[in-house]
DNA sequence: CTACAAACGCAAATAAATTTGCATTAAGGA
DNA sequence: TCCTTAATGCAAATTTATTTGCGTTTGTAG
């Protein structure tokens, strides 16, 4: 009878080798310059296996990218939303700046929304980030702070960071600082609608 | 509409045919499913010519994407920066929502910076947009308005729009309104230290 | 321990993309 | 008009990616 999963065996080992090879190649040459053949050779597995398992390079790279970016970074819990956002912003930026970070990010973007694809890839990709933001906002609200809407954080904290990543523009402490301040109000009480 | 002037000689004509074919194919199948061969066949030109002129598919598609995305958003000149930004924001969003808009956007993202590429691809891709922003800001400054830094417009107007496009989140008038207000100051200044 | 089926490797076959060499055509200037 | 040059077309050659067929390995269930 057909088994659906085979955890922890040869399959898992080759998958690990393949992912490692793919990640290395992407970091070295960029996403567009790696072929199925290259990954296979580097990983020490037959290209045939890769084709059978993933179909084509994009599918494989997308899986790798999702895994890389979804890797959980610990959430800051400093006691104030403003400070949490500052720290978190810098961590996200650091993750994107890490070796291969930006290329993987681009892989995800390039494979995102095609009308008809369903939103699986996109949701898988951004879901964890949104969840993290929601958690920070919830904590702050529980403390009695007035918190900005989730969408505002996406628009004015996450979006600028992603944008600058694509531009290659620097993301320093001052910038993260400024982003958080815009959301929490510059000095103290802020009165949004 | 059929009365499109196509100045220039043979070169300009074939370029037009190629761009038209490429755009159509991208809109039909998505960026990843079009090959040099396909474009050549559809345009009625030899694939050899395409390779000689553009080198590879990505370069060609990137050029097409840039042209499409820039063409879709003519610059408003309403007399006030706030209003210009509002209109422009909606036009950019509309262009991204248009048939084929999102695929072309993804082409640009996928061709963004790769360490070693130099910044050619990136500059080519986003350059026109930045130029448009700079123009609006210059006009406003010439009128005597106080204008936000270019980078702020990128971070808090362009970035949210792109982000929402990737999410599939709606971009309405109210949203564009809000983005412009954040940059120009709504009623009370938001850009204090 | 044995049997089974999925996953794998290998080599050949196929298909597709990309390059190359050369003849031809068209545009712009003298 | 004629001449020069760059762009194009075409076919063959070459490389590279992808598929296919078949035997082998390796977990896992029984």
C-alpha cells in the first residue's frame, strides 16, 4: 500500500544535501544562474532525482527560499511596542542582508501571485511575518498601549524594509528608529483617527 | 488605436513587433513560461536577431517590463504636491492591477540586484519611477512648497503600494489619500523630530 | 529476517535552447 | 543614384536541459 510520508530516512538526507547545495549556489551566483544540473552535481545526487521530485528549478528554489525565510527569529519583548518594533525591524533587515538573504527574498517575490495560482506560495511566505507583528501588537495592547493597526505596520515598517532590500539601500539603526516612531508617534501621545 | 506611429526604420519596426509579442506572451502565460524562441516565432523575426540584440530572455523581458510600467503612469501636474502624489499613487496602483501588470512587476523584482551584477539591472528597473518622483518633488519645490526627502516618498508611498500589490491587498482612493497625507502632513505635521 | 515499494542512480534518448557562419536586405549619407 | 554599414534571416552545428527505461538501493512494515 502507498505510504504517504517517510520521515528521517534516505529521502530526508538527500533533501538536506540538495537544499544545502541549492542555497550555496544561489548565494554565490544568484537565483537565475543556477540550473538543476548544477544543484545535482554539487549535492552529489542524480539530476534525475531532482526532476522527479521537484519538477523544475523554480519549484525547488521556491521551497528552499520559503524554508530559509521562514526560519523563526525570536521575537523581542522589551516592554514597549516602540522598542519592540525597532529591534524587530533591524532583525528582519539583518536576515535579508545575510548571505543569500536578498536572492531568496527575490525568489519568493518572483514566484508570488499569479492569478490562478492560488495564494499558497505567498501565504506561506509572508504568513509568519504577519503573525510576528500581530503578536507584538497584542502584547502591547495587553499592556494598555495604544497600538497602530496591523496593516499600518505592514505598510510603513515591513514595506520600507523590503523596498530598501530590493534597492540595496542601507537599513541602519536610525532608519529602524524612524520607522517605529512613525507608527508609535514621535514623542508620546499620538492621535491618529 | 491601430494608427500607432512607429518612427524609425526596420530596426524600430522589429523592436515594436518583438515587444508586442513579448508583452502578449507574458500576459498570457506568465513571465517564466516564455522563451526567446516563442517571442521570435510570434513576432515573426528570427530568434538569432533577438539573441544578438538582447542577449537573453531576461534582458529582453526586463526592457519590456520597464517600458510597460513607465508608460502606464503619466505624471500628474495638479498644482500641489499632495494632490500630485495622490493621483500618481493611484495610477501606479492601477498600472500594477492592469492585465499583465503584476507579471511585469515580478519581472522587475526578479531582475533586481545581484551582487556582482553591478546595479545596472536595478537602476534600469526602478530608475524611471525614481525619476518621476524627483520630478514631482522638484516642481513642488519650485512652487515654494516644503517637500519631503525623495527617500521618504520611496519608503512610505511606493513601498506600501508595491507591498500591497504583492499581497493582493486592495489599493483604494482612501489609501492613496492617506499615504500622500503622511508625506505632506495632514493637518497637523507628522514629520516632527 | 523477509518482502515490498518508494526513492535513487545511471546511461541512453530526446528535446530544447543557444551559437556560428554566411548570404541578404534595408537605412542613411555622399 | 550608389555605396557603406548595420541589422536581419536562414540553416547547420553545438551545447545544454529534460525525459525515459531499467536495474539497484534503502527504509519500513509485517
